[in-house]
C-alpha cells in the first residue's frame, strides 16, 4: 500500500483515523526534516544532513508549495 499526502509538506497527526496520533515532538521533527529536504532541493551542491534547525519551523504545507520537483 502506498499513501500519498493530498497537500505536499503537510504533517500527519496519524496515518489512520482512530490510531494514536504523533506527539508534538515527533511532528516538529518531521517539519524540520521536510524543511531540510526543501533546502537540499534548492541547493543541490550543499549537504544538509548534519544541519540543526533551531526555533519554530513554519507549516511545511505552506513553504513546500513552490518546491521544484
């Protein structure tokens, strides 16, 4: 089974209705990972694997909209 998000960059509280939702720490980690993925796609010559994002990360579904495929 393959699940695809309807809104690119949106974080899921849980994969299926009725299942346990992810905690806030896991959701924030997902948003940071998505942000680094965007940075990597926009700057392919740089390596962001070890980068540390500090502070609050914006809603990824907003900043992923302009991402090049």
